[in-house]
């Protein structure tokens, strides 16, 4: 069983920018090409890229040295993070299109989808907890 790949707080935008997703017509699947981290070029002057793909029964594979030894290299982490970000963006765009189909203009739909909720402060949480705390009930006055 392949180990899970943790992408939380370990992938930077610069790393995501090194990924390109292409369709492999021979394998009939999408693959990620990830540039090497040092910006090195091969003998022909092409930037060195590693291929990250999913193989059924094996999980993610990478053509780098660590990936060939079945280790979790950074190419796999950044490819997974890239695909997660792509899915998130597709979901957001789909929601925008659903709002537009309901008659909402694109600008408003975009603002609604990308709006961030407010995060309560610790004080507000404590205050809400205190107000929601159960109080004793008695018909007799004390």
C-alpha cells in the first residue's frame, strides 16, 4: 500500500509554478511534468523535468532517483498539491457558472464564491460559550 503524501504547508507557490499537467495519449491518462528544483538543463539545453504519474497497484511514481526507489520525493508532493489546487479551482469555477445560470451576474458570483468567512476571536468564542452554557432552571425562587 502506498504511503499518503502530505501537502499541508510544505508546497510553495514557486514549486507549484514548476508543474505542468499534460495528457499522455499512449497511457490515456494525465501526467505531471515537474521541473527540477535547481533549474538545471540537460545536454541539449532543455530544462530537466521529471514525470509523475499514477500507476494502478503502485500509486504515484516519479522518474527522479528518489522516485525510482519508491520514496516520496518533492516532485510527488508538488504534483499532488497542484492537482488538489486544480480540482479546487474547477469546483469554484463550476459554482460561479451555476450562479450565472441562476441569473446572477459574473462579478457578483465571483465575489460570493471567493468570499472569506469571518473568524471569531478567542474573546467572542468564550463569550458565545458563556451565553450558550446551560443554566439551572427552578420554579422556586432562590
